[in-house]
C-alpha cells in the first residue's frame, strides 16, 4: 500500500478531531484504521475499486469503509 502525504495528514486530523470529542477516541480510531489496513494488506482487493479520471493510467485505487467510524480507507 502507498499513502499520499495528504492522506496521512487527513488521518492525523481525523484522529485529533475524535480525541477532541472524547479522551481515548482518537486512539480507538487509529487502532481501527490499523486493523483495517492489516485486513487490506492480507486481502488487497477487499475494498471497492475507485475509478477517477484524474488518476494516472494503470493506477488502481480501492476504498474500504470502516465499520465503527464514518471514514473510508
């Protein structure tokens, strides 16, 4: 898997937002992201394919919703 820096920044911002709502919720969010990433690493085609005309030819992007948090990975 490869992440753009903007995606990493968005993840950090989301974790900070959850933490501001409830102590420990940011950590729960990050743990849930890590668990989903491990599942996606084991089964890369698990997420739905995301076709966007802005993507370079040959680049495959997939998105997978988190179960507890309203967030796509």
